[in-house]
């Protein structure tokens, strides 16, 4: 809608959001406030009648308080506004960001990676423009040790490590069996809520092997049959 609005329309939007008595009791999201405030500041800057033909904008951590969808659209939105309000100016934009959503709109030639205030040369080969968000997130510059939350990873690793405990020939099966019986319900509950299908199956395989060793193959088989029946009943009730 940017190209259909004139300066007065922008000011009307600003007044509607912040000055109209009718809107005093309306709670706007932080993202809405930031975006409207951005328009207002640019118009105010325009009104200052800057004579210089070259303008530099510094935007520090622009993604703060913005929903991921707004982060994804921010740069396009901002550039449209600039082109509308400053059609004759030569503009340079300097952005600092931690958001891969913002970064995916910027060519790598225009990106400087910083860590502790120092440029990270090893990351200069990272392709940013049009890059998949998950690809950027998985880069060690953004997130170390994968994309899974630490709490979930700890819960899954607890199951895997317990399986490792019962593998040695000299493992204290009696003690471990008692410990497993205390943790059995929690372990299987963790497995049931894993969102990634492959990982969910891997964790299930660990649990099945644990039960075969600690409970015996027959009991492990009966437990699996009971779980499958419970899943079938749940599926039937949802149809």
C-alpha cells in the first residue's frame, strides 16, 4: 500500500494510532508501534528539509520486539518507505542484526560478520541473500550445537545415556531395572511428544532395546502391543 499513500496519509495513520482519543484504550503490539513509529520518524526527518543529497541511516538490532513474520518483511517494507519519502536522495543503510530473517535479504558482499567486536573472516563465504532461514540458523555463527532447545535435548539425551548404561556385560541390571521402572512413564512420554518423526523413531528404538534388556523380550513385546493398542484407540476416537 506504500505507493498509494501520500505524506498526509502517513500522518493520518500516525494520528490514528497514537493521538486519537478513540484509541487510548487499544493496546497495540510492540511490532505495530515500532513500524508506525518508523514511518513517523522518517516523515519528521523529511520535514527537516535536509539539503544533503546523500543520507546514511543506522539501524541497530531492528528485529527487537518484532514477530518473525515482521522480521521477514521488514527490509522490503523499509526500502519501500524510503523510496517513497526520499525519491531523489542517495541512501546508505547500515544495519546491525542477529536475525537470519533480516540477513536473508542482504547479499553476502554487503555483510560483515562480527564476534566480540571482531570481524569473523571464516564466515565470509556464507551465502546470505535468499538463503533458507534454517540454513542460516544452523550456521554456528547463530546457534551452536543444532537447532533443538536445550531442555528437549537434555531430556532425549537422558534416554540415550541410560541405554548406554545397560549395555556393558557388567552392568548392574537389577539396580538399573528399578531405576528404569521409576523413569519408564516419563521416558515414554518424552518420546511421544517429539515432533521430528525420524528422531522420534530413534528414541523409540532406544527405549525398546532398554526394555528388552531390563524387562525381558516377552514383557517388552507386551508393552509394545499395549502402546500400539492405545495409539489405535486414540486414532479411532479422533475420527
